[in-house]
C-alpha cells in the first residue's frame, strides 16, 4: 500500500510507475500539481488513475503505454 499525505499527483504517479508495468501519465499540469491525501494499493494503478480523474475533473484513457489521465473537455 501507498500512504499519501500532501504529495502531488505527479509525485504519486511516479511512485506507481516505479512499481508497475502499467504506466500512469498525466497530460494536464493543473492536475499534475494537485495535492493528494489517501491510501492506495500500489499494485492497482487503475484505481489510482480513476480516483485522480474523479477528484480533479479528468478522465482516464487506455493507451499502448498504460493509462493517461486527461482533463475533461468543457
């Protein structure tokens, strides 16, 4: 498990990428800089990506490299 207390989305995504073959990428600097508090299973990058997307107005796209969090278009 990964306990998060004030780290940015980008920092936590980097941690997930160190431990998983499924890569997590964020295309929005605004989402990337958001601070997180939570508890995540380090072996479940999809749950992390879904939580970030839901919390910060994004969506998750499956790509050949893994999961990409993108901002929702308005």
